[in-house]
C-alpha cells in the first residue's frame, strides 16, 4: 500500500514535470515568434515566472500529500495491529479461562460425588467417614468461593452497588486475616501492625474483605503454604496493608497484566495452581472504587509483596 502510494506520487511528479516542460516550450515559441529570435531568453518573462511558481507549488503539494498519506497509513496500520494483538490476548485469556473454569468446576463436583458414593457403598468406619465428609465440605467451600468470585467479577464489571459506611479499617483487616487463617490451617498467617489501630474510613466492608482475601489467598496458594506476613501500617496521610509471601515472585513485565480479567501467568497446560484469573481483577476494581492503589513488589524465586495503599483524605 505504501509502495503504491509512493509510486503514485512519482507518477504525479513526472506529470507535473512534463506540464512544466511543455509550458516552457510554448513560452519559448511565443517569444520566438514575437521577437523573431529562436533563442530568446524566457527566464525573466512574467509567464515563465508565473508557471514556474505554479510548478514549484504543485511539487510541494504532491510531496506534502504523500508524506501525510504515508503517515496516516502507518498510524492506521499500527492501530489495526495493536487492536489485533489486544483481540488475540483477550481470546487467549478467554480460552485459558474456559479451560480453567471447566477444571475448577469439574474437580470439586467429581470429588464430592466420589465421596458420597464411597459413603453409600462402603459404609466406612467412623474416622474415615469423618475425613470423607470434611473433604467434601472443603470441596463445596471451594466451589462456593469460585461461584462467588464469578458472580462478583460479573457484577463489579458493570455497576456494583457499593455500601460505603464508616468502619475501622484495622478491625476489618484483623477479621479478614482471622477468617483466612481458619480457612488455611496448614499455613501460618502472621499479622503485625504499626501506628494507631483506630482508622475510621468510609469503606464497603464486604468488598474490602473480598479484596484482601483474594490477595492473601494467592499468597497462600502461590507460596505453597509457606508463611504469609500481613502488616498494617497507619501513617499520618496513608494507611497501607502489606501482604508478603514466599512464592515464585512475579516477573516485571507481568506486574500490570495480572490485574486484567482472566489473566494468568503462563499457560493452562503447564500451570499447577488452580485459579480463574479473576481474584486480582476483582481486587483492582475494589481498590479503585475506594481510590486506593495496589502495588506489586517482587523478587523472582523469593516472593512478592502486594501493598494496598489508602490515602485518608481520598476515602
Ligand atoms: P488466579 O485465580 O489465577 O490466582 P488472580 O487474578 O488472583 O487469578 O491472579 C492472576 C495471576 O497472577 C495468577 O494466575 C498468578 O499467575 C499471578 N499471581 C497472583 N498472585 C501471585 C503471587 N502472590 N505470587 C505469584 N504469582 C501471583
């Protein structure tokens, strides 16, 4: 396309050149007849100067138009390429999401079904029966939290009805950490605090719990049940919550992408951890609704720190 445009301008240049030469010949002939000299110098004649000006203007116009067309064309091609890449990423994420959601839904259902069939057919001893029931409860809790996350992500993408109320953020975080600890007895979640524990802000408590839980859940999951540190720091202008894990870390180029809907690092075929790519998307949306920011700091193979920062005068 660019080559066709350049070729078209070369042709126009040539046509312009031809017209200019023909005009010079005509002027030459006119003056030769008028003054009866075949080699009359026409360079200073008014006709010559007028046509020369026209010729140069045409030349500039063709050059200008070519540059503008090529520029617009390149921008257009770039924008099409960018939206194509975006579309490709969305399709890839959706494919990953469908693969993971199918797996995530199927595995707890299969496990619960198997447990119930075992209970029915084998009538196991009391102790084993209890184990099977506990396992089924755990699986149904997983299913429940998956469905909750799916519903929340759908609602949060459109118009989620936030219920802002004055709450003590410190108490909300402590409640959230305690609840996460009882969900994950296999992992130690350390909680520490700096500064005054009286931080009353206008927040949606359930949304904040959902945001912090999703980040702690990831810290436990990707840290493979190693200790997780949650630190609450209350400063003059800012309150921050730091969630530190000992997981694989997050590469620099992935730090922004992980907040996109359905985005998961790596491919579904090689990934070991379960998930849907919705947790951080939800967390990011809730943070934005509270005018808070989530920062990610990470040391590859050592761990990550997710920091949620609330500016007191914003909330
Ligand atoms: P998922 O359901 O896959 O955990 P999230 O939206 O919570 O979805 O996270 C998006 C992706 O970000 C994850 O798939 C994972 O690759 C990466 N990630 C999130 N938290 C961590 C963490 N603490 N350590 C390492 N990687 C993480």
